[in-house]
């Protein structure tokens, strides 16, 4: 693996370092700063000629700074004559803006895909995209992996009785079905309607039996926490005994940690796809590492092996 090199921007260097330890390779040396005029600057401080390079950069605050760092780093690496360049986006920038569902708005996820390709990316490795169809925005290969086995494995070890996996809306039914398969559990779906752009939702009904059961709500992302808390309240209203949640991307914006703490949720389990600082953590929030998963996927790509082998043991 002497041609493998891994670089990172400033969004989540801790994750990149953990992935490097999984692969037993050093983190690539680079310099990233901002000039006094607020322009970003990137310099690669080692030779990358003919190397197989992976740049790890999730989308987290400040989102636009992180995206520009990623684009500039890709351009700098391409100009330094890398053999192949893969953008690793544990949380894809603007992934929720994946369709034109209102008049006169941008499909920003498609714009980000175009920007990455113009910058020179040869491949993309993404984790639990908000919409799998985002892969179709690219003309370069996209490896789409999931944290579901990691999160499901945690709950399998808890050996919860009378477990029901709950999709918070119809759009997450496929994800819930995979959790239910791995956990050998039944499944339910909450009837959800979003009424504005501020995470205000209406949940009137539950399709499936949750009375007296342990319920596991599954989703790809938690932002303000409004939808997840409302889902938990709905399940409690329908007689759920215990309520857990498994979410890949813990954005936890604003008062989300406090909402979780005071909610009907007994435990929220997330990954470190984005940083979860101490001030956003409490005794209800458990963070699992995706470094082994991403490290295994990078190894497969580098060695020309099928990325699906990462999940075959499941």
C-alpha cells in the first residue's frame, strides 16, 4: 500500500487520523489557512506524483468553508500529478437539497457534484446519502456505503425484547427494512407531513403495532431534532414502552441536544461522520466510530476489490 496517501481538510481531522490508524498509513502533510481577505489557501507539503490519493472532508460548520477547502485541495492535488483522486465525504455537502420541490430553487446537491468533478475528482466515497439518487448526479464512479451494520450491531448486542424498527416517514422505509432484517425485528412506519422549511411536522398515525414494544427509530440525519422528538412522542402516544433512535449523521444544530435530553427518547446512537463536540453530548447520546468502515472501503478501492465485501459478513 505504498502508493496510498490520505489527506484531510480542517472539517474533521480526528476522523481522518483514526482512519489512517486503521490503514496503518500516515496522514498526508498539508497546509491550510485563510488570508486576511478571507480567501482560503491550500498547499500540499509532500510528493503525491502517481499516488492513489483520498481526501477526507465531511460537510459540517462552517459548511461553505469546508466545501471550498475540499475543492481547492482536490485542484492542488490534481496539479501535483496524482494517479487517482477520491473524495471521501462521510456527510455529503448540501445532500438534502437533492430535488426541485419548490419554485425557483437550486438543486444544490447536483451543483456540488458538478463542482467536485470540475475540480478534478476521479471517484467519490459517500456514507448514507440523504437520497441515494445523488449518485446519479455524477459521471465518475460513486461508492455509496452505509453505517447501518455498525448501528444495528450496537442494538443487536443490547438484545432488546419485542423490538420494532420504526421509519419516521415513508422515505426511510427501505432503511428501516434493512435494520429490521439485521435485527430480526418487525417494522412500523410513522405517517409524517412536513408543513414548512423549519422542521415543523405533523405525525398523526403509526402503521404497525408498537404498543408495549421497544421501538428503534432509524434515520440518516438529525439536525434540529424536531422530527425525531415528534416521532418519539407519537410512539409514546401509541403505547411504546422503550424508545431508541439510530441516526448516521449527528448535525445536532441549535437546541437539538437539549431537545433529545428532555424527550421520550431513552438513547440516541449516532456515528462520528461529523464532529460531535463535548458541548453537544449528554448521557442520552452515544457516538460510534465509522473509521473501521471507511478504512475498509478505502482499502478495497485502493486494491481494486469490491467495496460490497465490506458488508458481506453481515
